[in-house]
C-alpha cells in the first residue's frame, strides 16, 4: 500500500529534525572538547606563572580577593577565569595578555606565535642559533612518511 503524501512528508520532516538534532549534538560535543582542552591549557599556563612568581594558590587567591579553591579550579581547567580576572592575573604575573595567551597555545599557529614572541627578545646571533637548533631537533623527531 502506498502511503499518503502527507504521511511521507511528515516522516521526512521528522527524519530531518532528528538529523539536525544529531548534528547539533556533535557540534556541541566538539565545542565542549575544544573548550575543555583550552581551559586545561589556560590552567597549565596559570600554574606555570604562579610558580614562576613563587606564589602559593592561597597567596595568589589573597591578591585577587578570591578563595583558594577558585585558583585551584582555574589551574585544573575546571573553570575558565573571566576576562576581568585574567587581566588581574597578568598584572600580578607582570606579563602582557598577549604573552599569557601565547603560553596557552593549542594549535601549531599558536605555538609559532609563542616562539616568535620568545625569539624577538634574543639577539640576532642567538635567534640564528635557536633556529638552527629547532630545525635539527625537528628533523630528528619527524615521523618518516
């Protein structure tokens, strides 16, 4: 028996809606994964900067006017610090926001920008030496095709 046109259209619409929902779920899951990865990178950079300044989580929390648990959540990547907190943190760490963001690198382009920032502080001779060293290391670590 042939289905009436409106039933077939309804079934098609339901399938389309289900397909859109599935795509949206995958998009949300991918964004969540990227968010989680970036939160962990920010947390690692915060930890490194805090330790570089020889501060405990408690001391940093006191300077920010927050609880020690807040710093712990930031460093674990459980919570992303709001922009206003990041501005306070880079001021305490005495670094620029650009320098901090470069430490949170997650892509090859981010890593390149972070390296360029570090290299810019070196003399021309030192930059040449580091460049040669990086090329040698990359050649040794490269996975053969």
